[in-house]
C-alpha cells in the first residue's frame, strides 16, 4: 500500500511537470511516437485495453505496469477515471521503476 502511494505521488509530480500523457488515445500516441518512457494501465481496465497496451508496449519496448484502479490512477494526476497513462520523462520513469524494484527495463509488474 505504501509503495503504491509513493508511485501515485510520483505520477502527481510528473503531471505537474507536464510529463504525463493520459487517456487511451494520448497514451497510444506517446508510445507509438517514442515519447513514452513508462506506461500505466489500471487494474480494472477492460481485458481488451490491457491486451492492447501490453502488446503495443512489447512491440515498442516500453515498460508497462498494471496498478491500482481507474479512480486512483486518475486522481493521482488530478483527473477523473483514467485507464491508461504514459510517463514521458525518463527521470520520473526511472524513479518509479526504482520504487517498484524493477531492475530490467522490460519487466512488467502484474
């Protein structure tokens, strides 16, 4: 629980710095354009959404993390429910991966 709160706080800081793309369309665009350093998908997103982003991130070699729920993911960036978002800054992405203990850039937390 503490770990998740730390990650959501880091997402909040990244949003305030303007380094987050949120929503399915913006997240997809960030991944395909090579701007995404890390992708989050909410735990309660549809199976189709999870599969879509898992496959896309695998193809474009972007780490993906399934975390929390739509409400908490959206609230962390000051929005309503969000099923996906992309962190655009490698520094923030590195801090989040470090908080999760992710050593390998392509490792996924499920």
